[in-house]
């Protein structure tokens, strides 16, 4: 399908080149994701190119970044890349889906590297400066930028700047490719979409309530174990690090700190956005005299944290190395234990820095460290490294049962829906009214709505129809007299949508929307092809283990192919 669509739509050598660059906008992983092992243990191979674990972790980090709030500051192409890598789904929790998304990024970047396509951090510096501007001065504000980095858990500016730069330049290429590709959209496709959105559409829906409760589905123990053996990646745990830690409050160091007024004024000047208030006609920076106490408190808090970190590094770390963490930090309470994962940077202030530090440590060489939060310092000891592994069956058997039940329930519901769809299509083809066609299916609980007529372009949150979201999505793609495929709702109900007919809408509205529609359809076509390409590219040259001939993404338990 990919090759067919590809060859059908591309009409010139120029567009071949532009689409090739468009594909490369997926390469937003950090510069260190170069596709070479660099002396590190090899995690797998793409063709003859070795890929190390750090490269995979960089790609994994990219997925996390693009799914965080900080992603809103990245170019739109980076957002779309994220959707393509995940096939339009939310960031997956299961190892198998996430691993495929990670390898898609690595494979795409590797292909780009082979053709000399790359971007650099310097490319996005001016764009970043234009984003973080002080409204009072109109100039780049370092403090605004620092606040953004802190709020979004970037350990330093480098990570964000590299990610931004690796997305910014390809984003420009993507835009150019889209505008050069308007010829990809056929008049038939434009007319269909204009009709779907601007004509008055009469719709019916049939709903089958869920009577299959997963908790009532019987799954014999042998079938549970078979499910677990066939889906080991769903229960795979990444490398984890177990630490013991104590919290040292910065407030304990505040009393001995004296802040001169000049220092407070300097902080006020550097962080004017923190001292905004309402003036006569607008929001203004308040006079220093009105906020002097606040500025002094800010400086004192900042210096107290610095003193706490200095004390932890110069006094407590050596003492803990000699006497043990419990004895060295006895004044701050009994150590707590935490298990850290790089893909879950939360649970601590400035969690990314703490986790990054823990994963850089060697328990045999430097097992102690201190990391500053926002109002405390964490003194921690690395106690144990738990290698990546598939969780034993006995530890996840409750999850296995729930997953197997959910799978059987969904499969049964979809099968029921397909059966009902076939019956409806046969009855409707004979001219039977929709409600009579539903009744003729003779399925307990299956009900039909009354006729619903609306214009899709005007539909909004006030449109009060059952299963609104499912119906609106289906109507956008359905022609007249068509029945949708079974739609599984969040409540596990089955919905089938039927478009009875369309009445021509406002011709002027259609004409006005036509040019923008052509652009949007071209963009969607390009991005759909890019999604196809990313999957095809990975399947064409799947990641292989350093030894063995079974692709990594196809391996099951004990390295065997799943049944």
C-alpha cells in the first residue's frame, strides 16, 4: 500500500526530493543519537550499523519530551512527528509498543545519516530567542527561559535546545514540501470532503450495549501462561536503580545568610517578571521598594539552597562514605528507599537531574551524590542496579489475567459488531428503513437512534446526540448509504453509524473553504505517507540483535518467535 500510494502521488523529481526531506523531519532525537555504538555495548543492529543502548535511550527521551507540556514550544512538525512515531496513539505504557516507536525514530535517523541529512543546535537559537521575550522590553529574557526549563523538568538548556534545533530546520522543509505538493489532492477527494463538512447530513446510529464484562470472562491458567509467553514485551521492565536518600531542607541554612539590599536589587532587575502587579491601566513591574522584602527572601532562599548543596557535597558525602549514610545524615531523619526509572522522571524536585545522576553512577566506585531540588537537597546512595528484564509471571499474573480478559472481550465485541454490520448492510441494500433493519438483526439490546441531521462544519460541543464524538469522526469519512465499521467506545459499547443522505449546503462557504481545504488535505496526505514510510522503513530493515537472526521486535520469551 505504501509503495502504491507513493508512486501514485509523486509526480516530479522535485517532489521526490522534498518528500525525502519531509520524512527526515522525524529526526528530533538528540545529536548523540547517531546510530553508532561508540564503544558502548551494542543493543542491536540496523543492517550493518551498530546501535547502542544510549542511542535507544535518547530516542526514548525524545518521546517523553514530545509528550510533555514543554512540547508546545517545539515546532508543529515535531508534534506531528510524535503522532507518526506512535501511529496516532497516546504514548504507550507497554514495552512492545514503545520499543517499536523508539526503533522507528532510530531507523529513520540512521537512513538520514546515510544520506548526509542532519541539523545542528545553532539552527534554532534565534527561534528560541524569539519565543522567550520579556513583554516589557521586547527582548529575550533569560529568566523567562530558565523558568520554562525548570517547570518542564529540563535538567539544562542543552537538552531542550538540541531537541528544538533538530525539529526546527526539518519543520521548515516539511512546510515547503507541503506547499509544493498541492497537486497530490484529487478534485474528487476535495469534493467529497467539502460535502462531508458543509452539506446537511442525515445520520442514524445503532448501539449495542456491553454485556460482556471482562471480570466474568474465564481464562484458564494454561491460557494465561500462554498469553504471558506470547506477549513478553508487555511485561518487560527497563533498567532500574534502587537508591536510599535523605532530604536536607535548605531552610536550615537560611538563618546565617545576610542579603545586602544591592543583591536584592540585582535579583529584582534580573527577575522582573516575578514582581509584576496591576497598575493604573495595565500589568506593570512593581517598584523595588514595594517588593524589597520579597526580593530579599528570594535571594536568601536561593543562597540557602546553594549552601545546603555545598554542605552535602563537602561534608556529608565524605562522611557517608566513611561512616555510612544513616550515621552521616542522622540529623535529617532515617533514609528512605526509592526505585528509579529513566522513563518516569517524577517523585522528586528536579527529578530529571537526580535520576540522570543515579544512572551515571557506579555502585562500586561512586555510590554517593547530592542533587539540589527547589527547597531541599537530596543526599542519596546508589544501592542496587536492576537490569532490564521481563517481570516473572508470578509477579504480574494479575495483570496478565486482566490483559487476557480484555483482549478476549474486545475481540468478541468486534466480532459481534462485524456480524451486525453485515446484517444491516444487507437489509439497507433492499431499501429497508434503518430502524426496521436494526430490528431485523434480532440482537438483544441492539437499538437504533432517530434521524439526526446536522452540518459537520457547524457541529460543536453543544450538539447533543448520543455517542457524539464517535459519530462525528465516522461521518467525516462515510459516503452516502454507507455503514461504518464497528466502533468500540470507552465503555465497550459497539456503535455503527449510517449516513442516509446529504443535502447540498452553502455553495459560498464551500468555495471559501476550498483553497484552505486543498492545503490541509495535501498536508494530511504527506503526513499519512510519512507514517507509512516510517513503518515500512523499519520493516524493510528491522533491528537485529548483536547475535542471532530473529528481529528484536519479533522476539518472544527466551528469544523464540511468539506463536
